[in-house]
């Protein structure tokens, strides 16, 4: 198949437009069979897999296709229905499953969908495991014997199990009574779990984006488009807003004035507080190369290291596990706290922010901007399959010149997107002129290279 001509897995599972390669029902069937064979390779019929999804219309199609592929290899499937991505990581371990599957394209528009996998430890699969599963998709697998076909069972209380775990991340002596919270669920996977958890903890909850219809996930709502939530916070005189994305593994915080704080500000707050309390493992925060230089300087002033990784929350988690760190994340709002969860959890991060408000007695605006950001500029250049613009001498020369201009006054980051054929050119500098010139010179060189 043409879909196998390039890597099937991106930085976060398999993703694309529904009913367009690779996100077709046929591919989901083959992928289910391949991952089923990978985890059930001993002929034993006790192997389990849990499947969650967000609220996209295509989720029904992929849920059924994956179930067919998995049961065809003898895996027993437990269907959770719409639940946040972190709930799948949690329930994979608590149900003693071999595998967890989340059907979601996260913050992408409704026409997209994706499939991502969690191993028996609740963490996302390694590159090596994905490579082997991809090989099995390409070669095909032998189905189980008729007597060994797996069963499929719907689990009705997955959401409630997740809510209880989320609530347990806050001390029982820390009620949220008296705090008015706007929670924007992006018409996505947390549309019931997030408001219920906050209400059970005593908060006065104003829900936004809790009417999914299959087509409105992330549409003018959620962490990537927080305007409505911001306006709702101001209109209702709320104390704070928690803005999730479609599968609830990202969060943005909105203060009482309607200002939005990204993942860097949230991580800065958590890291500094945890360091003061002596519970920041290794004295470090793990973040990606995209995190703002201002965050690095803020942490350095407090004796906290910033360990940078490639873009993608899975790489953040890998570095955290390798180094024994317990806090990491991305500027986009993935906040990973391995004391509580195996992957980014927007709702848990939101609760930790509320805990900081209660414990300090300070307003959200006082906690949501802990450092001044260094001006950042990002531009994208699209290229065609088969092109390698970053290898061209003219582009490399432009990059070297831009790096020289920024030396000592900022930084330059050039990378390929993990999900689209884009070259991303990002720079940071307190000198606006140097910032713009550095980015534009590299962008122009890349644009000329892709024309040739």
C-alpha cells in the first residue's frame, strides 16, 4: 500500500483526515490486527485491551474496525466510550490490560482522527514497538483460530473510575468551595468528566464546550481557541478558567481578567513551587525545545534545571522516566506529572493550579504569569514529498548566518513537523529587528530551496 511508503506513526500515533489514507477503516482493521498480534504472541486468550475515544463522528467507525482487528487475533476488548486520553493510560494499568488505545486527533479539527497506543505500564509505546507494529501492518498477520477469537465488552463506569483518580490527586483537606471555575471541554472527551470532577470537589462550575455533536470538537473552543472561555470567565466574574483540548491531555489556564497562560507559565509555577517544597525530583523540569527562553531563565534563577527534548509529549515522558523526573510538559499545554498520571492530563494540571490558588490565597492572575516571555516568532514553510530543503547548502548557510546574528541574544530552532510536510522556523530574541530578520532570512532560503 502507498501508505506504507513513509512512516505510518508520527510523533503521537497515527493521525490524518478520516476516510483518507492512512486513517481509513481498512487501515484501522489492519492496525488492530497487527498490534493485537504484537501483544498476544503466545496464543493465550487472557490478553486484554482497553479502547477509549473522543467525540468525533468517525470514532464509531474506528472503534468498530479496531475491535474487529484486535478480536481477530484473540485479544479481549474493553470499550470505554468517550473518555480523556489520560483515562486510557490509567485504566490500562488498573484493568491489568496489555494495551490501551485512544481514538483521537487531540486538538485537530473534527474531520481528522488518530489512533495512539499505551503499553501495559500505561505509557505510550516506544519507537521500537511502533516500528515492529508497522512491519506487521505491512506484512499482515495470521488470525487466531475460530475458538480463540476475542470478546468485546462495554465498560460503563470508566469515566467514574477516572474521576475518582483525578480527585485523589488533591489532598482531601483541600476543598474547592467558594471558587468559581469556567471549564471549557472543547466539546470533546472530557465534556462530562471535567465538570463532574470539579463539582464533586466543591467548585462552582460554569461549563463551556459540553455539547458534542460529532462535528464540533475543538470548533471555536478549547485550549487552541480559548476566546469564548476567556469571555465567559469575565462575564460570570469567575476566579479562573480551565481550558482543555479535544482529548483533555492539554490545558490552558485563564485568569480572572480573561488572560490566557500557556503550558510554559503553568510548568514554571509548578516547578518553582515543587522545588520550594522539596518534591521536584532531580531538581529539574523536562520540556521541549519549543519552550520559551524566559522559562529557562526563570527556573535557572531558582536553581532548577530545564532539560529539553524533541517536540512531542512522548519524548518528554521518555526523558522523565530515564532521568527519574516527575514534572514535564510542553508549551502547548501538555503537563505531565508522573506522581499522578502516565501522560499529559489537562484536568489534573488544572486541579494543581486550583490547589496553588487555595494554598496561597492568591488570585489566578498572580500565579498564571510567573515570568516574562522572550519574544518568539514561528513561521512554517510547506514542502513536497521527496524534498530535503534542510540539506541544501543555501539553507544551511542561511541558518548559520541567523544563528550568528542571534548569538548571545536569543536562539534559533529549525525542525520538520512530525505530523505535516512543514519546515518550522522558530526564533527567540529580545531584539525585535534581529528576531524578524533571522526568521525571514531562513524562511526565504527554504522557500527558494523547495521551488527548485
